[in-house]
């Protein structure tokens, strides 16, 4: 293993924007421009921070596939001009990469370079705090780079190296925590698919596993301790034991906050979406192969996206519902209690009826007690829109009978991602995508409020006490946390420090709210 640590500042100029320009738009044809002057932007990722900001990363293909990073504040202002250059690769090909936040709300990115796995951490000001290269000089095939911020402030990086997956842990200052990389090998190919944190500072990793290239692809999972010790046995546990993933699918999963996770995927024969909950001890809770999202067999059910309601423990799954020839597409949803029992009937509830065209990049997340789904609706080539819907616990549509439109107008939209960490007090979700509305393929973002409306920054962010009033208690809260405090609610400016900027924000919002 070759590990190279580089600590260097990245020059960043804060964009000078007026207050009006900083506000989220209420017009779906006028979205927040994230990428600035950069063009040829594809493959977006988004990650929400505890203070209501959103990190956005993407590939800029203008001169090879380079990774760039931007930060949006809670009002929708892009803070870096130009965006931070993460990796100047000048590659003519591309693999997916990964973006997450550490415990302080700083951005961590992992990617596959031409002959190494790269990972770095960027602070709130856009400076690179540390950067590492893993597996350089190994001569192995490298891919499937994943990254995760742990609950105790470290970062875990995972990647595929030939057939097994490797993991390394990095401290907040950039130190390597494990003397040797941890290797997970279940025989055949064991490719890491996602990483999520556990409350004890460890991580859960999911894997796509197969013995032969043409053989069935299964989903497995393993929990690693702070020391990198596998906690679920010598080999990863099976998330499902029959059927096969779609070729090329690498599903994400959701941490359950107790050391386990909620997994969703679809099998190929028949094309059916499924969901499974693996608890903190590594035991599947919903049978050996999870629960089918619907009892309907006349239609095709693919591309599920799940959201976990922390308050009730219920899981809502959105999926794409198609006819047998897959020439029509709609969106369906169902809710499962902690025992895996469907709550909205065996078939689930219809969100959008199937119609000619495509549903792409379906995503799901919680917005308060609402389970939201967002996707790209492509009724005809060149006429795509970004849309979203919200369902309450009873399965009732809350944003009207038709989905809310977040992005529309000329051009084709692609590569949708959402910030799954909904902002603390603002009650808004953030969608990010790329489109060619100006024939240049740039990255755009749009908020949606809990009532389904667009625009309007989060109200009363400075009401730290939650009493509906910005006043003395909130000033005292700022003073009580004065100093370095990245990611805490009192860091209203999102710069990692509770100080004068945050006090001024409280004063500017003084009064009832």
C-alpha cells in the first residue's frame, strides 16, 4: 500500500451576492446555479450538514473528468467562486465517486483515480485539510470508492481492490488510524457498495457479492468496530439469499441509528423491488430475502428508494412501477412497520400512474413526518422535469394530487441526487441535478418546503431555543458555545466557529418568528 498525505490550502473566493440573489427561487424554471461557470457537469452527489448547509460534488468533463465541490448555505447561496477543485484527473472515462460529511459537517470525498483511490476532507471555508492516496502502485483494479464520517469525528474510506474490499480509517487531522488496511473477502468478488456510521464510532458496509461474472449478484453487509474488527462474523451476512441484483447495481442503504441498516434493491427474475432491515447484531429482521414492496405481479417493480421515520421506526419505500414491456412508468409507494408488515395494503399506494415515458433517478428521504420522493420525469426526450411528492403516515398525498415541480423549462435533466439530511429547523429538502437548459450542462439545485412550496429561506434559523422568538435566550446560547464548534446548531454561519457572525445573525432575526 502506498499512502501519501498532503495538507495544503485551496484558494477560495467567497461569492459576493446580494440578499435577493441568495434566496431560493419559487420558480421551478429559475433554480440555484451550483456549478457557476463550469460546464459539462455530470454525476452529482449531495450531502446535508447539521447546520442546514448542503455540500454538492460533481464531475466536470470540460477538460477530462475532474471532481469539483460547492457549498450552499441555508438560503440557497453558492459560497465558492469558483467551486473547489477536488481532483484534476483529465481522464477520458469515469467511475462513480462518493460524498459525505464528517461529524463536524465538513465534506469528505472519495474517488477512483487512474491508479489509486483518492480521499480528502474539505472544511467549511473550502480549504483541503487532508488528502490521501490509497493502493497506489498496487497494480490492482481499483474502484467502488466509498466514504463515511463516523460518529466520533473520524472518516472511513472503502474501495474494491481486484476482488476483495479494503478499508482505512483517517483521523480529523489526517492521520492514518489503522496500521494496516482491513480486508473483507467473501470469496469471488466482494465489492463495497455503501458505508454508513454506527453510534459507537464504527461503520456498516454493504457489498455486492458474486462468484462469477455471469452468476447471481447478492447483497451482503458487515459491521466494523472503531478498530476495524468485523462484528458480524468472519464473513459478511446475507441481506437476501435468493434472486439476483440487476447487473451493475450498487444499492445504497440507510443507517437505523442502532448499528444496523435498512436495505432496498430489486431482483431480476422477476423484476421486483424488495426491502430488508438488518439489526445491530447482524440479524435480518424481515425474512431471509426481505419483503416484497407489493403483491402486484402483473406490473414490473424496480429501482426502490427507502426512507426511515426515526420517530416511529416505519420504513417508506418508493419505487418505479412499469408495464410488462417497460414502455410506461409511474411511481408507487408502501410503508412498512418494524415487523415488515405493509401499512398501505398489499399493493401499496399509487403516487403517479404509469404513462409513456421514463422515471429516472428516484430518491427518497424524510421531511419531518413526511416521506418524500423525488425523481426525474421524462415524458418525452428533451422535456424532462424534476418533481417530488410527499406522503403522510396514512399514505395521503400532501403536496396535491400531482407531484410538485422543482425543475422545468427547456433542456434535459439527469443525475438527480438529494441531501438526505434534512435541515435542522428549516423543514426543507434539497434536490440537485445537472441539465443543459443553456446547452452547457451545469449543476442546479432547488429547495422544497414541508408544505410543497418552493423558495423562501428557512425561517427562524436563529430561534435556537425553539420558543418561536429570537431573543435573549438565543444570544445566551451563542455565547455559551463560543469558539470552535463545527456542525453545532449555534454555528449559524456554517464556518465551524461560533462567533461574531453568528451573533449578528441572531440580532438580524430578532423578534417573533
